[in-house]
C-alpha cells in the first residue's frame, strides 16, 4: 500500500513537471534562437551599411580588414559581395572572386530582401545560422553582406538549460518521494497495525491490539471497531471454552451415574426386560460418546496448535497393526502399501485419530472376506503454485456411497440411511477438522471396483526434512505455519487402546468392539 501511494504521488508530480518543464524548455530554445537571429541580423545590417559607405568613397580595399575585425568580435564568418554577386572579401578566403549571384540568399539580398536561416554546413561540422543582408536600399544594391555563425555554442547553452531543468525535476521528485514516503508510512501505519493484529487473531489470541490514536480519522474509527469486535469475540471464545470445560465434567458425571443405576437393575429384572435394558445401556453409551464428540469438536475449533512434522509411514504401520487383530474378528484383512518415507505436517496425535476413525468406518462397511487397503502416495506440486502433497487412501470393498451421500458425510450427526451401527455421526467431521488443522484436506471418492476411497491429503514437510539433513533440531519452529489445532481433542486421542487394553479409539471418544461401542 505504501508503494502504491508513493507511486501515485510520484506519477502525478512527474506529469506536472513534464507539463511545466517541457513547454518551458521548448519555448526557451526557440526564444534563444530568435534572439540570436535578431542580434546577428542587426550586426550584419550595421556592417553592410559601413561597407556601402566605404565603397561609395572608393575605399573597397578596407573591406577585408573590416570583415576580419567584425568576424573576430562576433565569432562569425563574413562574406562581402558586390552588386553583381562577385565575392569581394571572405574571412575564410575560400570564395574570393567567385560569382555567388545564383545562390538563393545572395540573389534575394541583391533584390533588397534580407534572408535569415539555418542549414547544415559540412565545413563547420554542424548546423549554422546565416544572415544575408543588402548594403543599402532601393533598386540598386551596391553590396551584399553574409555572416555565418556556428550554432554549437547556442545548442550547448540550450542543452545545459535542459539538464538544469532535468536536475530540478529530479530534485523535486526526490523531495516529493521523501515527503510522500513519510506521509505514506504515516497513513499506512494503522493499516499495518491492523494487519499485524489480524495475523495474531488468526493464530488464536490478540496480544498487541492496534493503536486507536494514530492515522486518519477513518482508520482510527476502524481500529476502534476492530478492537471492540475482537474483544467481544475473545470473550465469546473464552465463554465457549469455559462452557466446554464445565460441561465436560457436569455431563459426564450424571451420565456415568445413570449408567451405573441402569446396570444395577440387571439382577432384579425379568428375563423379558433384558433386551430393553441392553438397548437403554447402548443408547446411554451412544449419548456419552455424542457428548464427548461435541466437546472434542468444540475444543478442536477453539484451540490453536502448531503443526509438527510426523512420519506418516510409521503412524500408518502402527495403526494398521493395532486394527489388524480386530479386523480378523470380522474376517477382514488390512493391507498397507506405498511406503514413501515422507514426513507430513499434522498437529500432535491427529494422524492416529484420523486413521482410527477412517478404519473404524471402513471396518463397519466391509463384509467378511474383503480387504481394507491403506495406501500412501506422493502427489507432485503444480509448478510451484501448489505445494507437493502426500495422499493417504483408506479403501474398503463395501457397498460405497452415492455422490449425494459422500457430500453429506462430513455434516455433523449425519448417518447413512441404511446404517446399521450406533455411530454418532461425528467421526468424519472430526477427521476433517483434524486434517484441516494441519493444512490438509479430506475427501470421499468412489473406489475402483466398488467401495469407498477416503483420501486424506497432507502437506509434505520438505523444510523439516531439509533441516534434519543439515543437523537442525527436528522440533524447531522456524518456518512452520500456525493452524487451528486440537489441543483438547488430541489429548484424548493419543492413546490408541484404552487402559484395559480392549479396543482401539474411534468415533470421537468411544471404544470399538465388534460393531458396538462399550
């Protein structure tokens, strides 16, 4: 913005200078040539009158000395011809005795018409000004005087004037540039402060609000409005975080107590009511997981965590090993392919949570005898405009989804119409939030041959790898972007198996076991 303001001011001043100096320079050059021509013509007419007088008194022999004296005094070349156009004297001594009556200026002067003009003279190595005047008036002109002046001194004077004008213009531009830069910086300082404050707000907290007493009135009012809005927004976020923290405890305790009371009824119920008790317990567990998922998403949206470089192949291999045993219970295989030794940007623990949720969904959709494939593929960048990505594919051989279902799958609480499990509809929304927290994206695509292909695109941590080759600390913060992260969510997801060693974590806080959460 400073550059644009400065360029606009300089452009305007440059146009003004050109509009003033160019006409002035042209006018000065023309006026100098006109003045020089008038002076030369007056001098030539005075010399012609003297020559006429000398010739009338029979003193033609004095003409050479008179011409040389005039030439030395004026720096000109002087030629005197008689009434027939024959040269009587020439200070260059090149044309004495020649008949010049046919030349236009001599012919015109013999007819009592003074001639003034410029021409290129090879002997003078440039342009010259010539003045040819008659010596006397009337039909009989006794003599003609031609004076020739080199224009180089006049051109040098005009060029010096042009250089002076250019120097003045550059000086004015430099002064205006300095003043404009100071003014532009002063005007844009509140804008830069707003930009800095906006960047801080994007990272999660505003610690340096913009000043409200600098800059133009409009920007001061904007800074006040921005600060007020951010303050209210921070209060809202703090209230949300406090609500999530308090509700986490307030809801979990009564739900746990209610479940214990329902389980205590089991010895006292008739066998015919056992199915109702199991259904109530299952719905209670689903409600608990839904509350945990909502709280996890609230923490995910309201926290900021710095992404770190993570070994994708190691995480994929670890989660595949954990899930293989549970997949065997349903006679479903898990295959890992495409190791790339790539490190990707992700918030701490997010990849475990992403893979667990996607494997949980794939396992629920996979019929016995099928295979779930975890494939890691490197996608090249687009000529520097798009950074290189690493794609993680979780491919099942189930029934798949329609295009409309794939678009709605990331909506909260959405479940497929033919879903036969007790999921909460929060797993895929959490996967998307976790992926975007690291600067990536997730999509659902139809798999070749049927089924669903969940594609997680993550940014390749090239800078991190380069730092490690140079011996730099792997956990340095230089060059890492900040994204909204998952401080609260990931802290509940870093453990892949519950303390009892039962089942892998999935569905926003639940523990998977043979198609139902326990």
